[in-house]
């Protein structure tokens, strides 16, 4: 699959049970062997196609509000790393557990698994731990998928405990509007 053109806009799509559930436009910051990096601004609109499963959890909002975000995706990871920016300044890291991304010509697909880790000033904490069980209970995840989410989460938590944050060397000094660097 060809890479996305840096500076282009592609659609980040959440896909549940094979159907698109939510889309939002994101700008490509980098797309190489190591990472797909995309950016979206405070105010970026959401689109929620009709879905056989029902409404997306964010469907009461028509746009992303409160921050701008750099999202970092590695090809096989079942999570992405988000850098939150407030008024153009870095605020914190966020690890979002989700399906590994899959790309098309002008889109990439994933699906949020609910569980997150917030990293502020080098200290991390779990967020939304109950969401994985809730997703199993409502049919968004199977128990086997939930078990895989927790295995990935424990792997990431161990890396954080040992100070291994693959994203920091390349992305810690990145600023909105700057090109990606190696």
C-alpha cells in the first residue's frame, strides 16, 4: 500500500464489526516504516454514518473540542500514542488501546477499545479500566479480544515502568506546524 503524502488530509475511521462507525479528517505529519503520524485541531468535525450496532459513544458531539492532538501509529501495535496540545503547547501523552490500524488510499481504520493510559510529567496512570469489560458486555469486543487488549496494556505498562517510551526520542520536541523529524 502506498504511503500517505505528508501534508495531505486523510480520514481516520473507527470501524466496528466491519462497518464504519465514525470518521474525522486528519492531516498527515509523517508516514514511514516506523510511524504514521497524524494531526487534528481543536474543532475538527466528526461524521457518524448510520451503523447497525447503534450510536457511536461520541455521537452527541459534532466535533473534537478542548485540545489539538498528534496521533502516532505503528503498524502492528494495538494502541496509538497521542500527544495532547493546549493552545499550541504540549500538555501530556495518552496511550489509546485500539485495533491495529489498516490503511486504504485516503483513509485508515481502527477501533477504540476503551482502555487508556495518561502520562503526565513522566508519571502514568490507567484511565477507563472498566470500559474493556463494558465493551464485552455490550458486544463490541469478544472475551478473546478483551484478553488481547489487557495483554497489550500490560506490555505497555511494563515498558512505561522501565522508562521505555519509543515515541519520546523522535516526538517529544515536535511542535504543531513543524515537519516530522527523524
